């Protein structure tokens, strides 16, 4: 080491010592004892408190003739703990020929340490916070349940086995496994089979249940969401920390922690978990314990510290209190979330419903159907929007000088760059020929829109979609897909883009945002968590104007009064507006279709999506009505 240079006034050796202590690796520093002994002691100390270890700096060096005193400052930073442990120690050294010899003592690591002592790190957690609904109520809270099982008291072993298998059949659980569990319990024990929500218990065949000898349903409570499927993809889940969690956390997670995974529990885990409390104690060397055994009360030391493993007292050197987590308040309205999930319960395809408040962007509900199988179709789905995208195309045409009354040609077919485009099966013949742009929107005439592909350049189409929110940047706190409209599509691909096909893709969430933009008269950034800054940035292109939004609303009202969403016409309250969409995909003949509906009434916008459905009006229309009615009912 350069620290051993004859020119060293002690400064280099002092710095080398601080570096060695910071890395708990002595290297070739000279000590008054064997370096291997010093290394063994430092390694033992480091292992006892891993992965934490301090940063050590020289604060002062005092040299007197051939001796020196090094003052050392220690700073410990513990993972996921704001409070730092700081203290000062010192080390002595003597000049030894060309260099310096350091006098080893454990006190240079920590003033309380003696040879063979070790650190012990203990942690404690604060109360994990809650995810709240828009009304400030916890979404997951104590709810009534029934613990269903067999009470063996008074039953023979044979009867208990029979009852166990009969109950398993009613509950649709493994009969042999439950029978074995019942057999393993004592003769008067209650053996639980399953814990059910009250509504799930009530749905069981009560006659079959009551006919089983010894059956018992004990009332209790459990921390649960409003329903078994309630916003699963949005909320996420919590679990006890696994070895993998601990290994990947860089010291932020320790055994015994509860961690969030997926959804808001995962993305806001730090906020929900709060700050962990911790303490560092001194564990005396075994020989010290033996020497003092019986000299004091083994239950405590002079400072009142509890003994380590019941054998010796530990002195707390440093501690910090845990801090409870902070609640995450969402914009979700439980009644609407439940209504959306109920509406999708029977849909045999990946599906979603999103409900938004246009004035604020608040996501009131975001449900995924059972066939989404836990995937967040609402936020992450990347699908061709089909004819719902004609609202963006209409905005582009308005910007090219058209009005809702402008005439377009709705022919039975149109060939664009060699590809034939047709209208949907059953298209109303009375809405063909020379029709207004409003009529083309109301009846969703494909050929009328495709015929304008040379009038509306692809980049202007992308700008119009961007003005309605497609492609914007926005951090919800959860991953989401805002859509993509290529700016360089040409020929057939450009023509297909005019009716939401080609390479145009968007999620159900951002189709709800598009609908919201039309209602509000400006781009609407979806919001899921109150107070979370999404740093929203609009997509490229001019902003939507009030005049443009008003003209789009006029055309979307015609979809209800004169088009395919006539089932919304008699909804009480404000006038409903909307647009249907059917997007072909795949290679089947005839092709499979996505079903879409976007609609709004008052300050509520909805987007309905079913991956494999019929025409948008057929599959999505009833769902849209259900959700607008649910929103109106509060």
C-alpha cells in the first residue's frame, strides 16, 4: 500500500484504515496482531448484520512524534429506513519503520464492542395501509363469512368420514383429502373445510347441507374486497415475503414482511407498507456470557434489555420506530365496479368495461370479464377499435373542411388501392347513396369513410386521434396502453385506418378517454389514484376545440336517435350519445370480430369491449345501457 511510504505523515494510512473498515476487508494494512485475526473479527461482525454496513470517514488525525490518533465517523444507512445511525470512534497507531502499525481493538468499529461480540439486526413493521374507494372507504375490510366444516362431537369415525365426503361433494372440494383431514383430528373437534362469503354460503344447496350429520357453519369475519373478483387486476394482492422477494429487494424486504404484488398493491407497495422500524443490538461473545452467568438477573440487564435466546442480555445500540403506511385512494366507485363485473359475468370471451367521468378523468370502474383470466384487458388490451374509431376519422374530416352536413357517398362497396371494402352485414339500404357525414356516422357506413382516404392524409388522421387522447403519455400508477395510430400508413393500410383497422390499436381504457374528450371538449387524461401526478402529455397534433367537440356530439347523438344505439334513446336524464364498432381480426372465414361500444350520458362515459362478439350494437349495446343506467342510479 502507498500508506506505507516513508513520506506518509499518517494521512494515507488513516484513509486506508477508513476504506478497509468501510469494506470490512483489511488488505495488507499493518496491525499489532495478525491481520487474519482482524479480518476474522470484521467478517464475523459484517455477517451478523448483513447486508447493512457503515461508511467510514476520517474526521481528524492527531500526530505526536511516533504516535497518532485517528478520529473516525461512522454512518449507517439501513434499507427502507430514513433514520441513520451515526457515531464516532478512534484508532491509535505507531510509526513502524517506513510505515505505521495500527493498534487493533473492536472499539474502533463501535465503542461498545468487545472481542467476539456481534451485532444483531431486528426489524418491525408498521400497519400496512389500505386501498380506498372514491368515497374514502377501505375496499378490503372485515366482512362476514361462514367457516363450514364437520363437528365430530357425537359422531362415530365412520359417520365422520361419510359426512366429510358428503360435505366435500356439496362444496366441490377433494372428498378424500377432506375425509383424511377429519380423521386426523380429535374425536370432538370441529374440522373446517372451507371459508365462504355469506352470499356464497347462501348459494349452496341448503337441503343437502342440512342433511349431513355434524355439519356446522360458524360465523366469522375476514378482510375481503366487496366481491371475490372485485377489481382484481387493479388492486393486486399481498403475500408474506418469499426468498425470491428478499433476494431481489436489495435489502428492502426481510423475512416476515408483507409485500404487494401486481396492481396497486405492487406499484404503491412502498407507500402502503410505510417505513420499517429496526434495531441494532450488541450480542456478547459466548465466553463473556459464561463468565457473567448467574451474576445478574438473566431476564434483563442493567438497562432492562431482554436476553438473547434466553441466555444473555442484549444491549440496544440503535433503533428507529416503524412508520405506518399511507392509504392509496382510488377513484373507483364500488357500486359501478360491481355492476360492471356483474354485466360481464356471463361473457365467454376476454372482455372489459371502463366507466369514466369526463370532467375529471376519474376512472369510476374498470372491470374485466372472467375469460380475461386475471389479465387487465381494460388497461392493457391492444385491439383494433373498428368503427368506434370513425369518431377520430370524423374529426380529421372536420379539420379538412367538412361539416356534419357535408355529403359523402355510402356505396355498397368501395375499392381502395385494389382492396374491396364492404359495409357490415344487414346495413340499412335507406342509408346508402349520397348521405350526410352525420348519417354515415349514425349508420356506420364503412365505404363512406374509406372513400375519403385520399382526402384525409394518414398523419392528419393520427393528429385527430391524438387530439382525442389516443397515444398520449400518462402514468396512472399502473401500466396502461394508450393506443397507436401509425403516421406513415399508405394505400390499403391507410384506407383501413379510416375505419379503425389496419395497424390502429387502442385499449378499452383509452376508448373511454376518447369518449370523455368528446364530452368535455378537450383531451382527458385518465386518473385512477387521487393525488398521483400522471405527468400527462398529449399526443402530437392540435388540441380539440369546443366547436369540434360539439359537432362530434351532434353526430354521436344521431347514432342513438337514428342509428344502432337506439336502445339508449329512452334513458332518463341527459341525452345519451355513442358509437358502435365491430373490428375484424384473424384469418377465419368469415373473420372473427371484436365488439365495441363507446357511449356517454351527462358526465359519464363508458367503453365496452368483447374480444369475440357479434356486431357492436348486438353485443355491446345492452352492456352500455346497463352501465349508463347504473351510473344514473348512483
